[in-house]
């Protein structure tokens, strides 16, 4: 298992529906955790890079209608 954390800056705060969709994504794909920093509008994910790629996470963000400004960091 190769754990990676990736953070995105969002255009706007998350809605309850968007949070629900992220929860469904984590159940389906085994995402370890996600965290939303409302003050910075940063959404961080910790995931197993041997199972997921950041492009898959970006695809799910698009499906959940979560508008990303930019990728902030990858650890």
C-alpha cells in the first residue's frame, strides 16, 4: 500500500449533497479519508496510490459537480 495525500482548492464550499457523493465514492473505491478545510476551501484526500490515481479522484469530483480551482499539493 502506497499512501498519498492530495489537496485541491475549490471554487466554493461543499454542499451537503456533494459531501454525500464523496462519502459514496470513499465506500466504493476504498478511499482512506477526506478532509474539507472550509476557511481555505481546500479538499484533501488520502488514498492508496496502488489502487487509485489522482485522475480518478478528479473524475469523481467532476461527477459530484465539485469545481476545482487548482491542485494545491501532493505528498
